[in-house]
C-alpha cells in the first residue's frame, strides 16, 4: 500500500492523475447510466444498448490508463507503439461488452458478479496490452507479487461494482457501483505501476510509435468525446423514449404521412393494421383505409372524427373512428392520422340493441320487439293480401312449480318452453316472451286458420311429449288462444285482444287446449274481462254503495239488526248484481280491496245509528287467505268507534275448506275481541256438523233456496225443521233468509224459527235514519239474497 502511494506521489504528475480520475469517474457514471438503459430495453434494442455500454466502459478504462501512463515518469524517455495501443482499445471494449452481456443476459443468480470478474480480467488484459505498447531504450521489469495483487484487487472490485448495480436501488446503486468501478480500475493500474521498473539500455526504439504529446491529445479527445456522446445519447434517448412511450401508451393509433406516404406510426396503429412498422413505412394511406372517392383530403377537411374501414394485413375490414389533422413534424408540414378501434363499441352497441329487444333469460324477442314486428308484418300482409295468425300462450301450473321448486327451476322451465316453441314454429314465424309465463307467436305464410291449427297441434303434441306431469312434478302445460288476420281484426291491437280473449276462454275451459277467437262465444268472455278490469278501479271511483236489509224478530216484528249488502252502480252498464261481479272479484283478487271497503263503510254508518243495533257483513273465503285479517278488523273497529259486539261477520263453510287451522285461529281471536260469527248459507255446499262442534258459532242462517221450496217441497220443510232443531239444541240463534210470503212466515213460526229476513219483513235500502226501525228499499227486482 505504501509503495503504491509512494509511486503515485513520487513518479506521477498530479495534474494528469487528477485528469485521469475525472475521466475514470465520468466513464464509470456514463457506463452505469447506460446499463440502467439496458435494463429498460428488450429484444434487439437491449443488444444495441449493451454494445454502447461496452464501448463507453472500454473507452473510459483505456483513457484512464493512458492518461495515467502519461503522468508516469520512470526516468527513461517513453514512446508508444501504434499497433499495441490500438489493440489495447479493442481489448478494453471487447472485454466490457462480453462482461455486460454475461451480467445482463445471464439467467443465473450471480450473473452480474461473474460479469464483473470478466470485466476485471478484461481491464487487466487491457492494462498489460497497453504496457506492451511502450517503446523505451531499455527494459521493463514487473514485480510478480504486486502484479498478481493488482489483478486480483481490480477484478474483485469490478465484480463488486456490478453486483452492487444488481442488488441496490435508486441513487445508491449509481453512486456505489460507479465508485467501486473507479476504485477497481485505479487500484489495478496504480498497484501494477508500483511494481514496474524501467531499466535503460541500448535497444533502438521502433519507428511506428506515437509521441506522448500526440497520444495525450488523442486520449483527451477520446475521453471528452466519450463523455459527451454517452450523456448526449442518454438525453436524446430519454427524450425520444418519452415521446414514443407517450405515443405508444395512447389508446388511439397514430400515423404521420408526408409526401403521400406513412413515415411514422405508433404501436397501436401497427397492431390495428397487423403489420410491423417496416411494412407500414413508405405505404400510402389509401392502401390501408377505405377512403372512397374523396381520398385523404376529404377526410382532412372534416371538423370532427368520422367512421371509416381499415384493411388489416389479412384483408379484413375493421371499423375505426378516423380523424386527420395537419401538423409540423421535424420541420415539415405533415398529416397526422388518428384512429380508434370501434369493434368493441360496435359489439357493445349490438349487445345493447339485442338486450333491448330480447328477453335476457330465454333470448326470445320481448314485448317491444313483438309489437314492432307485428306492425311490420301486418303492413306487409295488407299490401300482399296475405293472411297471418297470432297465438297467445300461457303456461299452466307454472306459478305452483315456481313457488314449490324455486325461481331457479322456474327459469329452467321457461328456457325449456322457449326451445319447444322454437322447434314447433316455422322459420319465418316470430316467437316472443311477453313477460312472466306469457308467450306469443306471429305465424306467417300458409292459409289460415289451417296453418295456425297445425302449429297449435304441434305445440300441444310437444308439450305432451316433453312435459309429462305424471312422471315430472316440474312439468307444465300450455293454453293457447289464436286470432287470424284479417278475419278477426284489421289492427294489431284488435288481433292481440281477440287472441288474448280466446286464451282466456281456453284457460276457463279446462286449460291445456287451444281456442280460436269466436266473436259470439267470446263476447261473454270479453264482458267478464271488462268487468274484471273495471272492478280494480271501482272503489277509487266511488261506484260502490251499501244497502241494508233488516233482520226481524218473528213474534214481535221488531227489527233487531241489519245486513249490509253491496251494490255496484257501473257508469255504463248501470246497476250490476252481486251475483255477477262478486265471483269475478273473488277470482281476480279484487275482493280483498272491496271487502275491506265494505267492512269499514258498514262499521262507519252503523256507528252513527241512533239505536245500537248490530250490523252483519259478509266475509269472502278469499279474505281469509290474508294473514292480517284479524288486524284489519280490529283496526277498522278502532277507527270507526263501533263496539265489537255490534259487528257480525257472516262466513260460509267454503272458508273452512282451505287452511282450516289458520281460519279457526282467526275466528277464535275475533270471538275473543267480541265480534259475533255467523254461519251463512248453512245446509248448502260442504256442510259438516264437525264445524259446529269445532267452533261455537253465534248464529246459523238457513239458505233462501230452502225457504223458496217450503210451500211445495216437504223435504225442504224437513231440512229447515232439522236445522232449527239443531240450532236450538246447540243454543244458537237461527235466521231464515228469503222469506217473501205470509205462508212461508207461518210455516217457519210453526217450526219454531225466531228470526227471519226477506222481502216480507223489509227490502234492502239506504242506511236507517235516526229513530227509524226499518228501511224499505225501492228496488223491485233486487233478489232476496244479494250479498257476497
């Protein structure tokens, strides 16, 4: 160590030593910056940057060596051989290039350290090659231990430098790796020089030598050029890389056109065309785009982007958004083309369009598509004088399957039904799902109604084969209604309504069949459906009103209560009897809303009566399906202020046919509340004495059908006698309805009936006024039993 320091102090010019150190540091920093660029490169660019790194490192090492050699004064005139000097440069560059290739392209863990060993060995080879280029009048002697130490030290420090470059990050990587490389180069050179002795002699110096002055100038020029080129290349590359990276990061393809040909393009543009840049360069845009007659000039004049087709390398067209602008590029006026791939957007638009007009579950056309297609088909049929048919289909048992087996199984059934309908329909027919379990078909081509009958037969046959309810509990049936154009209607609305009416008749006739529209047969169905629709709005439109029929005590003739009877005053049809609209209301579910209105209206009016008589209200069996019926009744009593004992709820035994336990539980709660329960129409339907045993009713009502036959049918009289006796034995009040003649009243009195109701004792009428005992109505044709 001391000999090295002494050598640097005594045998070297410190000014040139300082210059050598600056050159070595600059060359090392440039090398590390170039190596960082190598790590960000791929493919062929990586190989070019490795070569540039090797060149910079080799020139830096060589420059450091010869500047330090020029600083050395061994007491003997020194010259340098041209061949050996040139060879040393080649050795330095080649060794650096090989070392960096091993370190940066190797796949093993310590490839950078191994590359550093190769670099150190290369620096040593360059050093001794340069030493062999020295021409002196004497001999050069090497101290072997110092020479070996120099090689080992330089090699290990060069290996540590590249390893630090691989292991460290950030500024520490650049600083540590550069300083270790500087130390390695300087340690190898000056340790080796401290072990060299120049001895004078009589040898003649070769003539092809380089004078130290010229060598100094060349080395300084080479090192300066190295520094400028290395940092300049990095700056320019970084600037160009940022611009190209920005262009390549764009979602849009960009190409620059000069003098009618493409001179530059980004990666996105090349990817869209399916060509490399080398294949794009020099091509006119007309070979890539379908411009039409206006050419590129016409598109350049456009104010905004437009759509155009691009031809890729395979000859396929790609829809793109196209825009062209004039810019200045590299000092020249050029056109820059921007393109954006529209395939994904076009596909999304097609998907949205499809979803807007198709059912997402079955992929069948939806109601909107069906309506549009029906209008188009009718217009075409009218022009051509053709016939067509509309089929409306509704699945049988689907709601039960969906409720029992879940919506997943219901969806599977709907998809299976869609496939069956596709198979049965013709190629020109339109099969649509209108919603829920409703489907429709537009059939075109062929004489009607024969073609429609054949289609319905195919559908029913396929359902019979694929949907066997005997072996498959999830199987469903189908009911079909058909209407034919133009026989059953000239417009789409009329055809749809008539086909729907025929479907309604098919479901009412037993389901699983097909019905064609029949004007006479379907008139009643249409009327029923119109009534059903009007019932949904009758409460809100205040079309209902109540009449009250008195309940009279037989012996005294005194009114002891009233029964509320519902009436419907239709704005077009006039007064509609309960026997017509009540069954429809129960079937459609409107009875829930209507029954609540009747109960609240009757309780409200009864609360205003001067005499606290009870009011009787009929409760439909459908209302007992509500789990909150008790809460509804108690809430109405609370709002109206009517005492519970004044409310009598009349039920028929049909209410006990379904959910018997729940119905009985509700009745018991109502009895506890204080409401009286009346068994209405006793003796008809599914009468069972067990109902009287299970639940103690407050009153029995004998149906008016028995009353009407009292005068002519001895068996009817016997039944009435038995019911009255049964009521007396159970301590239940018995009321006979429909008493219209004095003879009927006399027979009932003889049998022991205590209460009657009918035209004889009072017709239904308005709510009893203050102090009035009975109210007689003015409706001469209202039947004796007009309730629900």
